């Protein structure tokens, strides 16, 4: 039995950062994690001010992530942070993760894992050499009904999977009004975001969800990406035809210029016996349909669920569980991994389900292959995890 909270440090996520606050709420939800330090901004004053607002000891509000790694490593084992969460723009993900791992700390990173695929491949070597844990916050994997969908899709309940359709549409970048804001500015900047805005920001979530639920892997892509709003250097919209290693065909739509759409992530998986449908706008409902039986509505917490869905369900039926709870499931499972690691136990069951370095590599490969497929004159591009850009 654990006798203390797991100690967390944060890089990024200071004043005005949306995702940093979300990470902190998710980490706090189960009372298993304590935020003990941070380098919350590249501006030392803002880092100190952000830490003060979070009641962090002044001496542990660091002006840089490099100093944070060095100083934390010097502290007694029972005081220093145990893992680092990275919530910076993409271009800093790799150097921060590398510094943390080499200093002896576990890492939980926002997606995408790195700036480019070359860095993701290099990071895999660093993770292996360090012997430490690495996790990636593909949040939507944490929903109970996504885990139930995975169980249905991989247990044969749908029959042979034949078609996978996943879409993620938002409208917040439909015009230039938000381009100068903190959330948009770095996402549309190639120097901070990498080679893609839309596919790197939300398309990668959609691709991960499709592979996570079905167990199938993307093998080929036919893509059309573009910048709808004039003047943008990176894509803000895209459509991709997919082929998978189980011979299924698929469609992935990702858009940040779909006016009026909020955070519309939707997954449909079709088999030769049945199909399933899930929407993040109604995350407590999963539809199971077939040609030979009445359509079934599966609700979170109602009836018998697979072990993974049960482990991810927090409240009785009728008490909606949403984004923060799904996010918290990623954090809780990563904490379970850390405690198992420290006790020299094997982390293999539903309590340890967190995307890791393999998903990090596939995510970066998806982003780069999407761009290359869109630029290619050939109809189909072979999906590869070997860096080309």
C-alpha cells in the first residue's frame, strides 16, 4: 500500500496556458499526486509568479527546465520529484524529455511527443538507455467507453473489421481572429509546431484513437491537407484515406476551420457482424449496431463491462464522466506504473494502460506521412516509421 503521494514536476503550463491547468486538475483528481516544483515559463519572472499562484515553494519554481533537472536531482530521494509532465509547445518536448530522463526522472508528455520523427526515434533510445518510464497523454484513450469499444472491436464482437471512420473537427481557427492569441500563435508557427498544425494538433489524436480501439495499424495513406485561411504556413484542415494492416479501409477527417464545431471527435468502426459508434460530445454513450438485432445503447457504469472499462469508471451510472476524468485515468495509470516500477513489479493489466514510446513514434510518423502523402503526386503513400523529412 502506498504511504505517500507521487511527486510531480511540470515544465510549461504557466499563467494563461490552457492545457497546463487541465493537466493539474487531472493530476489532482485522485489525490495521488503532489505538484512539488516547476519551470512554468521560459520567462523566469512568469515562472516564479505561476508557481506562487500554485503555492509551490519559491526555491522550487525554477527559471529553466535545465536548472530544474539539476537542482531536483540533488535533493534527497524522499523529497525530489519522481516524474516530469511536459506541457510546452512541440519544439521543446524532446529536449525537456531527454533532460528529464537522463537526470533520472520518469516523463509524461503532452502530444505530439516531439518536433519531428527523427526526434521521436532518438527519444526511444534515450528512454531505453535511461530505464525510466515514458507516457504520452492521448487523453481520449482514458474514457471508459473507449476501453469498452476496444474490447468489443478486438474480441470479435464486431466480426472482421472492414471500415474505420474517425473525425475530429473544431471551428476555433475558422478565421484569423485567434491567430495572435497564445493558444493559436505557436500552433500555426512552423518553428514551434513542426510541419503540421491541424494534423499535428488533433489529427494525431484521431489516428491514435482508431489504432487504439481496433488494434489495427495504418499501412497506407492518401491525403489532402491544406491551409484554408490565407496566410497560414501550416495546414488547418485535412482529409485522409487510410488502409490498415487487417485489410480494413478507413477515412480520417481533421479540421480546425469547421465553423461552429466545438471539440467534435467521433469514431465509427464497422465489422461484418456489427458496428460501433462513439462521440466525445456524448462520451457516456456507445452505440452497438447490426443488421440482425436491435441497436444497443451502452452507457457508462450500466451492466457488465470489460475489466479496463470498469477500472476507468469512477461514478455510479447517471453521473456523467467526461474529459477531466478521462485525462485523470491517464495520470492514475501512470502513477500505478511508477509505483510498480519502484516496487520492481510488472505493469501489465488495466491499471497501467498508458500510451508510451511506441505510440509516440507512430504519432510522429502519422504527422510526417500525412504531409508527405498530401505533397506526393502518387495516390498512395506507404506508412513508415522511418524518418523522411
